[in-house]
C-alpha cells in the first residue's frame, strides 16, 4: 500500500523539478549578437586601419628623391648609376626642393641599356655621359594628358639645345610616341607622378646626334722650342796671334833686306858709266 502511494508522488516531484529548470533557463540574459556573416557563412574580419607608410621614401624636407623612386621599381639600376656618376640625381633633388615647375624624367630600363652596342657607355666621355643623362630630363612637370598639347621639340636639360638634341613627343590619349632623329620609342608606363615629379618608363635609351657626334680631339702638345745656335767664335778656342820681332826692331821684313838695297844702289850708280 505504501509503495503504491509513493510511486505517483515521486513521479510528480520529478515532473515539478523539470518544469522549474526549464523556466529558469528561458528567463536568463539574452545572448550577445553574433558577428555578421558573409554569404559563405564565415564571419568577416575586422577592417584594417589605413597604412601611414609613404609609397616612396622622401628626403629630409619631405620631397621625394629620384633615386628612391627608381629603386622601388627595381629595374633602373643602370640609369641610377648614370645619374649618380654625372651628379644629376643631386641636381634633380635640388630642383624639386627649390622650384615649383617640377621635373619630368624618362627612365630607360636595364634591358634598354643592354640593347645598346656592347661597351657603348664605356666609350663615352664624361661630357657625353652628362649629355645623355640630361637628355632624359625635362625641367618641368608633364602629365600623360599634357603630351597631347606640348610644343615640339621639347626643351630638355641639355641647356635647351634642340638642334643637336631634338626630342619630339606625340600623345593621343592612350599612347605616347617619342623620336630623337636616332631613336623611335614609346612611353611604356608611369612609374611615379605626384604633380611635381613625373617618372615614365621607356624601353629604349634616348640617343641623339649631339651625343654621338665625334668629340673634338685634345689639342696636340706644342713642339719644343729650338735651341739658339751658339756662335762659332764662342765655341772654338781663340788662337793667340804672335808677331815676330827681329832684333833690328823691324817687324815682318826679311833678314836680307839691307844687302839687297845696297846691291841695287850700286847697280844704279854704274849705269851712267856704261852708257
């Protein structure tokens, strides 16, 4: 009898405990909102803060340096060496700091220099190397769109000489063609442009008649001056002149002169007697 009573009561107690546990869980704090998911079901990563590192290292005053721009591209080692050996890199950097006209540089790639005849740069004089470097520089900023309206020939940094160093550029919006009278090439791409400095990649080295013309030979040394002829009188030793003086006191007369005179007088005296 007792066992039959306890069994239903035990079942009711268990049912009551289960109900209270379920209600306690439903009244708990709301769960935190889940992270947004992408269409693939994965949560998207947090947005990265924008980087403050400049694309190209700048100089002490904040201006961009030409060698830093070229080094970043990693295909202008020969051109960098040419700019440094002629000190044009320092001249470009100085102009960028002091002038508001800007600079445009046409940079031949390493492959462009490799396409030159072997030993070409080594045969150039220091003056030719300087002219070569200057011929790739325009002392003003030119954007890609401005190549359509520029006046030809362009005035390069070779002291504005457009006769021996002509550079004509024609742009049509999508391509820029260049000619020097010796080389015909195009602008392949823009390496760098910030409104003050423009660097354009070109696949050939810009040569001109002014660079390739024969250099004036160095003046020949003057011949040595001839030595003055030494007078003979100063070379031959002087011979002393002696005059023989006889004891009679006469000079240069034969010793028998008195006898001859006496005979002559005697002959003259005998002539009347013979007649």
